[in-house]
């Protein structure tokens, strides 16, 4: 079963044709790149996969069951839980530490058991090489470390598919190399499909995969990069040793804007790729439900309150039963 199966798909934003006659597949354990100049439709292609931009023609099916042309909102939410998304701007909650950033996502996606959440947070932080960073705030981490936290957040729900839009775009070469090694390791070890947008042709050679190019409103399948030799393969463990010192060095950067719980998981939209697309995207976004994440957090909080109330009721019932027994004994 293919993770992504697009056949003769047209992608529009309002009246603007972004891509047409798109045909491609992504299989489990496959690493694929999408390249192309700015404005060629790369990001718009990814948006169709997680349902932010609609498919106007053709067949677009994910995981063999989600038809993107007819999908309803409830099924769309279920689909998004199967997809992990990594973007170059981290969108971490600056008002809490890394552990609580991850716990927030788990609570919003239905994880009610605190012990299970703690175990999963520990697992993903170990997977990305940050087992002892959970107590730190985002601003206390380097750019490379923050991106690794973003990857940890993306894989919390063990997605079968990972979408990455320029995940190394804001990183130095050392940190970018670590992130690429990590993504490739996840692809191979977890049998996860990875679809990544990049402008860095060096990654195509160092970390080979299937290559697609957005050209003149079409998605063109390029010749896949040849596999790298065993000696040149860089594992996560190896890169960890090489970059451990570099990752601890803090570069002076301008203060990041405060990110709130309400806007943290909203997928950051890149600048419009063309002037025409910019107007269309702005109009499209104005119709979206901006309160969804707030409702998710309110629901998660309400569920915790209900669970707490149920515990209190159970204790009260036990006390009532004990009181009844005492009264019976006295009579």
C-alpha cells in the first residue's frame, strides 16, 4: 500500500493553477525530495497532502483510504494524526520547557494516560539525541537542537509519513548534516516515508533518495541519486559524537517572537511564492478556522478536569459506603 498515490492531480489556489497533471507515489521506507525554484509549487504540493489546499482534479489517495477530493473534516483530523510535519521555523512554545512542549501535543492528540505520555516523551528525546534537554526552554537550545525537538514533536504519534519543508534552511552546515542523518535514520529504522523540500543539492548526493522537480507547473520525476557507499553513510550516533561540541555553542541571535499555545501548532506559512499566489493564499487563509487549536487545548484541559472529578466522585462514594456500614453497625 502506497502512503501517497497521486494520479493526474491538478492543484489550484482559487483561480491560480499551481501544478497540473501531478502523478507520483511514495512508499513506506522511501525517502523522496522535491526540488525547484521559488514559486514553482513545492510547498503547495505539501499542503494538499495534509489537507490545507484542496485537490481540484485527478485521484489523490493517502494510506490507501483517505480520498483527498472528498474527505470530510472528521476524517481529515484522523489523517493528520498519521502525518508528521517538520518546517524550518520551529514554532515551539516559548512559555514552557521542551518536555511541556511535547506533552502539550500529546494531550491535544488524545493521550490521557500521564505515564504513557512520559514514556513517549522520553523515547522521542532519546531518538533525536536530546535525552537530557527536556527541562530547557527553547531559547536555551541551539538552532540545531531546536530543529531536533521539532522532529521529536513530529514523530510523537509514530506517523507513517513525515513531511519536511526546508528543515535545514535555517541551520549551519554541521547542524544540517545531523538533521539529515536523523531523518534518514528514521526513514530506514521506522520504515517511515519521508517527503522533503530542499534547495540544497548537496543533500541529494550525501543522502540519496527519489527526486522530483517542480518545473513549469508540472512535477517531473528526475533520476534518483545513486546509493552512497557504506563508508560514506553517516549514522545518528556518529554525527552525535562529531557535533556534540558544536551543538553546545550558542550563537547570538535576535530574540524570537513569543509563541503562544494557541498559535504554536499552526503550520507556519512560507512567504507567497508569486505575487498572484500571494493574494490567493491570503484569501484562502482568511476562511480557515483559526480557533481549532484553542479548542483542542480546551478539550484536553476539560478531559483532565473530568478525570479528576471522576476520581473525587469515586472517593466520595467509598466514604458514603463506609458511613453506611458504620451506621448499620451502630443500629
